[in-house]
């Protein structure tokens, strides 16, 4: 869908809004007909449009004969109902003399804010100011979504502490994927903004625009640090939960092994009485009661011998014996010193 808009220069309270000196062509959720229109009416090459449609295209700027083209990475709207699966999309910006064309294959929160004039004190009076305003707004949205993702991560961690299910683990994987997308997009946007300060064919006409771009670079670096910190914490959290799951599995397997070994002793006893040979008490009417009693006692003793409580008691006894031995050694050493003095 292609929409022609006129940007508002000032939206501060008390100021009278005025239109900018350029026209903004907003192309979002474009289809093949829109691509054909952009090629024929606005003379945009098919190679540039193919780069903009590429989901993995990185941020850059290049100069053509009739226009200057930029590609930036914007946070996109979430697909799922809970908003955890965030991602980033490339936005193409084509700058003509009196025309700015933004091309995005899907929708974006940043473009939606500009289309509805939901911004304050952004330098949109010039084409260059409009570009850095998009970058500044994108950085703020990145920071907001990173904080939201961090809150969602904390909620999923609380759910995992109560019950470890595949659904919570899948949510953590989705959060990690979103953080990777954001971190990569922020890094490429930072390289682009650093380049905008130096190249001669992208001129910032006022000190306000330059200060705004420098502040945006600072905020972008903050967002990169936030994404890296959240990614590191999430990686450690997932490793910890993986260790907990593995430890729980080992405990379960250990218990099953103890049960199976403990049941081997009654099986051994019963197997003797299943042989076709003469055995003690085999002709007694209550011999089966004695056999069951012996089987139960052997199973109990076998389970106790292999149980964790016995192991813990043995460890505690060994620790206490070691402490007593150390105390005796210290007493002997003191006596020797006293005799020597």
C-alpha cells in the first residue's frame, strides 16, 4: 500500500503546525503492483527494491545519479498475541530533491508513529532531518521493546521455577531469537549513523540535527549494551535450567536403579524355590509366608543400603570423624608446644 503524506514540521504545544518542504511517500505492506509502480513512476531500480525486500539486508547508504538510497533496520510489529516474538525488518529510504520515499515489506511501529504524528521535537523540517528522526524513533522503540522482552523473560523464568515444560523453554528460545535480531540490527544502524556524520552527500543543515544524530548514536549504543546484557543473562539462565533438567533426570534414573537392584534380592530368593530340587521348609504349609517375609526384608535392606540417606549419614560420620581427628591433632600440638616452652 502506497500513501502520499505531508509531514508536519512542529507539533509542540503553542506552536502552529506547518508542512515540510518535501513530500513523503509511505509504502508499506507492498505487493507486486506496488513494486511495479515504484519502478515505473519513481524510477527506483529493481536491484534496490530486491535488496529492500531481503529480510537479512543490512543497514547502508549509497548514492545514485538521481537519488540517495538508505537501508535501515526497524523493529517490526509482533506476530503472536503475547508480543514475545519480536523481529526487525529492513526499511528503504529514497531521497529525491523534494521527495522522500520509504519502502517496507511489512508494517513497523516507527512508521506508524510518523504516519499518525505521534512524535515530539523531531527535526523533520528537511529530508535529512526526517531520516535521522526515523533512526532516533527506531532507537527509542528498540529500547522500549528490549525492556518489555526483559520483563517477559522474568515472567517465563518464574513459570519455569514452578514447572519445567516445553512451552516455557520455547518462549525463552523465541526471546533469545528476538534479542539476536535486535542486537544485529542495532549494530548495523550504529555503523550507518556513524557514516552519516562523515559523508558529504548527506548534509545536516543545522546544529540541532547534528546534536540529535549524536544523541541518537548514544542511545543506540545504550540499546546495544542492553541487548548484549539481556542475551548474556538469558544464555546463562537457559544453561542453568538445562543443568537442572539434567540433574533431575539423573536423580530419577538413580532412584529407578536403586529400586531395580533392591528387587533383585527377592527375585534371587524366589528363583531358588522355583527350582525342581529339594529345599529347606518347602513342604511346610506356611513356607510361603516365610519366603515373602525374607523377600520383603531383603528388599528393604537392599534399598536402604543403596539409598541417599545412608550415603549422607556415612558422609556426615566421616566428616565428624575428621573433625575429631583434627581436634586431637591440635591438642597434641598445643601440648608439645607447652612442653617445649
